[in-house]
RNA sequence: GCCCAUAUAGCUCAGGCGGUAGAGCACUUCCUUGGUAAGGAAGAGGUCAUCGGUUCGAUUCCGAUUAUGGGCACCA
């Protein structure tokens, strides 16, 4: 007879096997109604699950994270149900839960789902939910399931089952006239689904392979209560206000135009930020033993053939024909850095050699891939290649990771960081033994640095595995910024060598590394991170000096001159406008310091200091105001 | 590259079932010299993305192209 232990430690004994729903009912009517699923000995099950042995049981409701997942999963089914009702010829494929919601992919050859269809589908979903249709779990044999879905004309479902190995028993869920293959669990009835919204339609390849048919994906969100949904929608709206494309326009930082897709026109204020972070990094790596170099933009195709780029990266390269030869605009610096390395005889004593370069790279990105500053066709990386001996890999990797973490702290990125180890891709250079070696070395160095990371199979570069440092944008999309790549192949292909201790020629190992990744992308992330309110060291204009009336004009000019002399990016606003008007304008332009000057200040040689946030820092002498600004500049973007 | 959507003034956006367009902000001029988030008035500003088709007439309807947006695929 099952003895059920509840989370609070209390025990309930039943004289016969019971379902999760029955246990919930025995506790209370409210809980019985709220129960969406159960967790028996840690395993998530339907409320119809029968418990026959002594077990631990948690009744899962919409308030639990698992319950919310069940809601979203069931809402995906409800979406499929509604689509099948309205568009009987659509075929179902997969419908997983994702962050904040779910999606469902359909194959619908007869047409496409429009925004208006979305509204109709959503209405139908509410209708089906209101009917409170029981959701019934059934076990079915693999072969039977294939036949079942084949007969329904659901070819994709049949394919999915065919790929499930062995003869294991599968489960299907029936709700009214709709049946879907699913592992479950699901809500007991469709009535549990009330708070949901379809968000957008998009294309998505069957099985994520661009050689396959493009399916139609419908994204939705679902919540346990109306308040959470509203909060989510507000969060989205707020996040969109931080969009770097919007802020970039508003703050006049850069623009893009049709004649140069994916290439940035940097405006004066944007270029200050760009120069600022570039100079910052330039100094940073100099201290770490790097040497900055500059190599050609246009290099004969023969070098790219030797390096392997022509074979494995050609689609991403811009090729230029001249009368006698073919050149490629460089998409990466590495082959050129190897040329500098080779220009001279290197001893093992010279290693490591660290060459850095910030020059522009061009990559012919797919037209649909471009995205503001985040994904562009012309970019500059804080790129460097470290040539070292096998026994130096560990230390060099560790040193770079420390550099990167230190840099990220200066921008306040401590929580936002996701680290991945991307291993050998299908299209690659070199033999597997080298890849084994390289992958191991990278994962060891991450472990040594005490960093948590996830492994991403097949996502490495064609010449070697890589560590990826990802930062999130305002709506949670992740962008790879920093990277550390270990390359045993390219130095060998391009015949780089050094003289070892035993006087023999040895091939150096090459580390490709960047902390920002592309400056463009990093600035995009920065804009969203700060919502345009840059810390003082990056702010394009650090202080504006404002007069109250014309009378103070000479004094304002004196203050601005003083600040500029001291290296502050200061300017005056002498317009014939009211002070509140000017303050509003510069506040919206995210100028960190507003120095107001009226007769009182002009007479006493002082300024009244107001910050972008609206704080009044009081009256200060010019020197004291300068000290305030400089102290803030020195902090950079550090949180701690 | 693929799917869907979008493209109107410097910016944010209206509008038109076919008769060449409108607001707010910004801009220019004038009045106002005002102490910490919008003072007032007047004026100027558009080949309605590009190219084609239908039509007496297209910014509007149709098609193509380009770019952008959301996804997918690919990648920093």
C-alpha cells in the first residue's frame, strides 16, 4: 500500500494505488484544482500517473517553475490543436518550450500564416481552452505510432518516431480530436491554459538544416497569471527601448545606408567611443607583452589558398579581380601575422611572440544575417595571435582569460557572461589527434581558471577549437564577443617554424584571441548595457557648460576652455533658451555632467554641478568640478 | 541565402477604396534674458526606397529589385 511523503515531510497512506490527482484531492479541493502535474521521486509526471509504491510526491502547480513549463508545453499543443482545426492540411512537427514561452513548427504547403491568421488561431485556442477538454495520455508501440501518424497524413511526426531508436514504448496525448506524440507531462485539461499570447510567425528549417524544407514557426508566450504576462510584455517593451540601433540614432553615434550594407558610418560621437575603447585595449595588451602591427587589407588569393580560407571560408570573402591577379580583402588577420612571424628566424627563446592588430576585416555575411552593429560586413577585432611552444599553451591561455575577465570588469560585465567551448566542426583542417589535443588544452585552461562552461559540439573554427565568451543584448540574444582559439594547423600549412633547443625546426602553436571580439559588436552590446548612458570615460561629451543668460557667455567659454585643456570632452551651450530646456535636452542626450553658470557662479568663479541622473552636486570651483569628473573617469565602468 | 513583414520630411509617426500629402519634435527668423527635464510667434522642409507594369492619371493597385525588421541557417 503506497505511503506518500509530501514536501513538508508529512506522510499519507493509501490502501490502494492512487493517482497524483487523487492525492492532491485528499489534501484539499483548491490544490486538486491547481494541480498541473506531479513530481514522484523527482520525476515529473501527469496528474493521472498512478503511484503504487511508497514515494515522495510534490504536487506541481502553475506557481512552480516546472508547472510553468508544463503550461507552456501544453499551450504549444493547444496551438497545434487550433492550427489543425483551422488549417487541416497543415502538418505538425515539433513544439518545444523555450525561455519565456514556446513555439510550434508547422509544414503548410498551401499557404503562409499571416498576422491576421495569428489572431484567428489565438481566438481558436481560447475557444478550445474554454471547452476544458481532457488531455489523455496513452502508451503506444513504436510501430503502431508510426502507422498512426502516417495514416493521419502527419509525415513529419512519423519521421520523428522513426528516428527514435529501439522498440521503446512511446506516449501520445489526446485532447479531443487532436493527438500529438509527446513525452509529457501535460496539464490535465485544456482549461488550465488561460494566459497566453501568440507573438510572431517566422520561418525555420526542418531539423535546423538549410537543405531541408522551410517550416512555419509560430512563437507564443504563456504564463500562470495575467500579471506575469503583463510584466513580461512590459519587460519586452522596456528592453526594446535599449536597442542599440534606436539609441545609436538618437545619440547620433552611427548610421547605415543601402549603398554599404553591413558597414558602419561612424559619426563623431560614435567614433569617440570607438577610439576610446580601442586605445584602452591598445594600452592593456601592451602591458601584457603584446606588440601591435599592421598588415595589408588586400592579399593575393594564393595566400588564402595556402591557409585554407579559400577552401573553407570562401563564401564569406570579398574577392577583387585585377588585370593579373585575384586578391581577397582579408576576413581575418591570422595568415598575415604568420607572414610577419616568418620574416626572420625565430628561436624557442623568442617565444611567445604576441602580435596584435586592430585593422578592418571584411566578411561577406549572408544578407539575412546583418543586424545593426552586432553583425556587420566590415569589422575590426582587438585581434592578436600568440605564437608559442607546446609547453606555453597553458600559461598563455590562462593569461588571456585573466586579461579578458579584467577588461570585462571595466565595463561592468560580470553576470552577463556565458562561456562555451566549441569543438571540431565537420568542415575542418588537420587530423583528429591534433584536435583531441587542442580541445583538451582549452578545456583544461578553463578549468584552471575556475570558470563554468558549456560544450558546443561542432561549433569550432575550421582551424581549431575555440572558447567563446558570449554577452547578452537587451532582449536576451547572446552574441559571441571574446574568443580564444587554439590552432595547430595554420602555422604548419603556412610553414612557420622556430628553432628548438635541439636545433631542429619546430612548428609553433598559434592562439587566436580577442577580448572584445569585434569593436562594432562590443559597442553595440555596450550601448544596450548602458542604455546610452555611458560611464564618463566613454561618454562622447563628458560635460556641457550652460549659461543662464547672455551675460555669462565669456565665463562659460573660460570654463569650457579650462576643462578642454585638462583633457575633458566639454562643450558650451550658449543658445538663447531657458535653462530647463537646455537641461532637458542634454539630459536626454545622456551627457553625464551639466555645469550651470549664472551671475552668482560667474562672479565667484564657480559652477553649479548637475548629473545626468538629475542629482544636484552643488556649487564647486572649476578645479573641484574637474576633480569630480576625473574621479568618475578613473572608475571606468566597474561595479566593484 | 531561406520564410514573413516593412519602406511617407532630419527624427517619431498619421494618411489616402487612384486625382502628386499631414502632425509633433528638430531646423530658420523674430519676440523673449528666463536659475535646474519643453516660453511664444512665423517660416521653410517630401521625386511618398528604386525600377518596371496597369491606367487619361500611380505615392496609393500589380510585379521585380534593394535595404531594413523578426526568425531560421551561417558566424565576431
